[in-house]
């Protein structure tokens, strides 16, 4: 099931970009529908368009994703990729 794949691959409280999901040979529309179902069942949370996370349970309820993780994920990884590529 997609939920187990996401949990094993990304873990809890980590950003999950839709573009990073490589689940079998399933198409992007199928993955989008499954993510929507998982959101409705509250197994995952949509942080923003294309970014999800699996919350962990705390004594105060479901955890919230730290915005610094999103910044690091979106910008630092992209910057690292750009810095490590050769310009020809």
C-alpha cells in the first residue's frame, strides 16, 4: 500500500514531495488520488500544494511539520544540486 511505502521511504514529520514518489509503475494521477484518500483518512497531511507529511502522534494530538524542514528541503537541496552540477 502507498502509505507503508511513504512511511518506510520518508518517515514521519519529513516533507514528501509528490515528484519524489516512485511507487511501482503507477501514474501520477493515481498517486494524486491515493494521496487525497490518505489525507481524507488523516493518515497524511497536505502541507502545501505538492508537499505532504506523515504526522506523528503526540500527547497534544498530531504533530505539525516544522517550516524550516520545508525551507531546507525546497531550497537547500535545490541549491546543492545546482552547485554540484558542471556548467558546460
